[in-house]
């Protein structure tokens, strides 16, 4: 490293640190931008990991968190951004620096994001007693407004009268029960989007990247079906024997796998949509019919996702053996 680069290094580190803090503060103070801030917050941390090393990225992340705490009273939001999404940036920084393949990077990034999405709420509960898996006053008010709007529209007219009277409490109870699964799904989606955003940024600075993943070659190992079996078993046992915790865990597993298998099924469907030799007018007509009968289409795609790990519908060589 030349003398000029050495002299500029502290300024670059300070710039990335300040940028990390500004992104976090924008998401905290401008709530509509919070999800975008979650996606972008790891990017300066990734750049610090690549331009310097992991120690400096962790130091920059800590400094950014300290600056955010000086400005905002929302300590929980700062804690989540720094330790959940900031550490995701450290994970991706290590993966990019070690030239991991795109598939490995996404898999490990999602695994890290999912683990952090469970660890951080647990730490917050231990340290402050705040339960992130329970609706607050604002969340309850939004749920009640949603129920009231649907009742006015007649969406629940076919339900029994007792259910309609207690619909607000039913919706809140279901939403709270599935909040861990929703948290995991959000963390996984955010990790995937962040990976592709990082690729865009790194390509702009001419950082050598591995080939991008091909969506139609996405696959799960055959033993992933045991997750579905475990979710169904826990749900049925919990409901039958009144084991609330088992039922809650099982239903959250099923919620997560619903989206996971739907994504895999969509990969299979797109693969065959491209492979089948049909004129484009027929393909457009097929898409219009699929959109018109959305519930049937979703069910079909879901079944494709469940079956593919077992029978390898596309005969992908990665899944053999």
C-alpha cells in the first residue's frame, strides 16, 4: 500500500462509518424507509471488510452504533440494526473476501440472518424485557382497523357469528403466534436482496465476483422434506394434546416452509416455462390463466416445490447422490 493510500485509509474508514450511521438514522426517523435501511445498512460494512479487514468493519459498526445512540432515543431499533443487519454485513464481507461461490454466499448469508433474527430478539428480551414477538399498542390498533375494514366489506359474513364477534382477538392471536416465522422470512428475504445489492455495488468498483446464481437451477436437498414432516407432526400433536408450544413451533415451521417451497416451485415452473417450446401467444395466454386462477396456481407451484427435492423434476446434476 502506498503512502497516499495509507494516509487516505482513516478518512475512508470514517466515511463508511458515518455512512452506516446515516443509513440507520434515516430508517429509524423515517419509518417508511426502515425496510430499505435494513437492506442497505450492511453495504458500508461489507465495503469496510473488503477495503480493510473484519476488525475494522466491526470497529466501524460499533462506532456507527454509538453515533446513532447519541442522536436517537430508539435504542431497540439501533440494537437491531447494528447486531442483526450490521453483523450480516460482516458475514457477507468475509464471504466476498474469501471468494465464496454465489450459492454458498446466499446460503450462509440467509443462515446467518435467520440465526441473528432469533438471537437478537432473545437478547433484547433478556436485557430489557421487551418482547418483539408480541404486538404492541400500535400493532394491535392496525390489526383491529384491518378487521373492521374487512367486516364492513362483508369479508367475514360466511363465518359463524361467534367468530365474527371475536374476530379482532382471533386475528391478533394468530398474528402473534406466527410472528417468529414472519421474522425469519423477513430476515431471509432481506439477506437475499442485500446480497444482490452488494453485487451491484461491488461490480461498480470492479471487484471480482463469482458468477451470479441461476434461479432456475435452485434446489433443496432431499432431506429438506423432514422439515415439512416435523412441522406437520408438531402441529398435529400440539393441537391434539393441547401442547401450545409444540403447536406454535409446528405452525411457524409450516409458514416458513410454505414460502421456501413456493420459491423452489416457482424455480421449477420458470425452468419448464422456458424449456417447453410453445409460441409466445400461448405462453402469454397460459400466464393470464394462471393469474386469473391464482389460488390454484399457487397450490400447483407449492406442490412442485415439495416434490422436486424428492424426485429431481429438472434432473439437475447437483442433486444427484
